[in-house]
C-alpha cells in the first residue's frame, strides 16, 4: 500500500509531545510492509540541525485566493520510507513551532492549510499517487477536504485516494476567524454548522471530521469520551455522526528505543529478572538531580509539558503537604511560565528532596524512567499518553487518573494483580491521597511493589501489536472513498 503522512512534527527530527513520537515511530513500522512518504514543515528547529538533503524541488502551491512558491527538500531515503520538508520561511522560520511561548500564532490556520495543500501538490508533481493520505490533528486534517473538493486536475489525480484523520488531542481544534476561509479555499457551501462553521468562526478539526474517510483517536477510552460531554470538547455531535467510521487505536511504543536491557542512556542496564541495575540507576539519578542518595527513599517523577492539561496545577496545590513525608520528587518539562517558575524553583527551597530540569532532554527522560520508583500522570485529559507505557517497561509504577489512554493501559493494583495506582477526581486532595497510598505501599508492602513492577514490565505495548489495526483502518478508508459522491 502507498501511504502519505502529513504531520506538523515527527521524530527523529522534531518532537514537542506525543504527536511527534507517534508519527515518527508509526511511519517506521508501517514502512516495513508498505511504501510510505512523510512530509513535514521545514521548521527553524529542523533547519538548525543542518541535515544533508538528497534533492531539492521547487513547488508552486495554489491556495484559495493566491499562490506561493516554496522549496521541498528530500531527506536520505530508507527502504520504503522517505521524508520531505516544505520550506517556506514566512510560515515556518520561527520557534517554537505552534506559539510564541504564551499564545498560538494568529496565522496558524493559514500556515497549516498551506502546508497540507503543499504536501498534496508535491506528490501530484511527482506523479506519486497514494492509496491513503494519513493526516494528524487539525494541522493537516484539512487535506481530507482538499482531496474531495479542490477540483480540476488535482481532483482527478486523487479521485481514488482515501483519507484518514487521527486525532491525537481534540482540545486543539484550529479555531479561527472566518476571514481565513478565502485563503484556505473554503466556499460558502462549506461554511455551515455541519462542516467548518462553529459559532461564527472556523473550526478546522470539525470540518476535517466531516470530510475524512475514516477517523481514529489514540485509545478506545478517548473515543468514548469524544462522543459526549464533558470529554468531547464540543465535538460530540459531529463524532457521533461519524461513529461508524470512528475507531480508537491505542498508541504503541518503540520497544527498541525504550528497552532497559539495552538503553545506552542508562548508567546500568537491567531486566525483569535482575533489577539490581535499576537500583544503581536510581542512585545515579538522585546524584544527578542533587537529591539525598538513599535507595530506601522513594523517587516520584513527572515528565510532561508544563500545561494545565497535564495536571501540574493539582500537584502544585498539594505538594507542600506531601513534602512533609519521606519522599523525593524529580520534574522535567517546559511550557507555561508560571508552572515552570514554580517547579523550577522548588529545589531551592527543598534541597536534597526535589530536583527539576526545565527543558526537554531525551537522555534525562530515559534516566528518569529508569531511576524513579513512581511516575505521576495526573492529567485532566490524556488521549493516550506514552510515558505510562515507558514507565511500565522500566519498572517505574505509574500513578494516573482514570481517563483516556491511561485508563486503557494501567490497571489498579489489588494485592495480586494490577500495574499501578489510579484515582478519579481531578482534585489536589485526590492526588495527595493516591501519592499517600503509593507511599504506604512502598514502606509497608515491599513485596507488592516488587510484584507490581514485574507485572508492568511484562506488558507488551509495542507498535507491532497495533499495525494490523491501522491496515484495517486504511482498507476501510479506501472502501468509503470509492463510495463518496
């Protein structure tokens, strides 16, 4: 099958969250049995990497009321897998990629509509006709509209090409002024309550749901949450309209990159049958973050964007109470300046007990998984989440809210079975209570801790278990595309 991925980010080139990780890893596994092209914006952060490109193409992109000339760079091909970058400095020569650190760029709808159209125009120029265009989040979901409505040579070339929209985070919907409609190419008949109109504004994700041949999200529980309030973020009615074409496919993890027995970032590798290396990793982590070096003190870790979605504000409200206990914390992340300031400064007031790193560091995130005893994910919503699966694999017991992908991947320990600790209410008190429960187990039920670790490390969350689901999704999309009129 010939597959085209359009996405705003992907590993190993650029990752701001789970989206980049999933796009990069899923494309690799799919390319083992399919021909796949991945097209990405040539963001400033990618330009700085000084990649060696094989070819450069000039491309004219026709938008609704104008045209742009841009450059497409071809990166070194792997077997069945090629990467391309759309260079257009007016849109992508900036950092960060989505916002200025405080608010989203006001031209984001134009930036990503242009990128989506450019990706399709490029494969048309190359005469490479994909069976399926797989779009990711609102940034590229608009491609489903272009495939069905652009007309002319474009329409005839793509008349049998299906589209799949994977929604990684439905809180971000690409809402914008109606003034963007002419540039995007939307006509009056497309701007209605069933398609792109939302309270006299554009909603790109909503319209993309209407036009995509198949829709998926990144866990079964999140699919359920998206069908009705309060977890639907206003999209429930439109998702219900497409419920027969809507699936929840749990993300997987790259079990080669995340393997404690071979991980080159760790000071000592370990396995489920020999966890001595984990103790060594823990002591090294305590030293790295300036904590008291004592394997008997439990280390609770959290690695996430500093964003209210991730539940940092819940921890902020209860952390002083928990720091009265014999406990240690390690934090890593970047984002919201107020949260960054709070958690970044905690080590000054609680030396030897709290360690923080503000920023994103792959090596540190691996060492935190290996050296921590518990991993916190108190998210308000979490479509899938990957860190809880990394934690299970590395023997760091997850503490999670009972929502989204966390619900689908972590089970409450019940003295015999289970892989972690789960709480329901999104309140500081509920989080404090579950941290206290985990601490009780640590100091009073060490056998249960060992049992949880081993059960978790036996879980198989590899991408190999998910690929067949995506192939079926693509086949269903192709069938629906042929029926489109």
